[in-house]
C-alpha cells in the first residue's frame, strides 16, 4: 500500500512539472509517425508526448 501511494505521489509531482509545458504544433514528420506507427497504448502515447516536449 505504501509503495503504491509513493508511486502515485511521485507520478503526480512529475506530471505537475510537465503540465507547465505548452503544447507545440506537431511537425509534418510527427504527424507521419503518428499515422504510420500510432502509439500502442497510453504509456507509449505519454512517452512520445514527453519526448517531444523535451526536444
């Protein structure tokens, strides 16, 4: 129970920091990648969003 609570708190702190990022216009290459190889779940979708936000 404690480890779940600690993970939830860590995740909420990390996502709070990312919420300050402004979404950017997707480039043509990003649109093509999402069309040809769409994310296969919420984790991969979040990973791509984080990767694109930190470029």
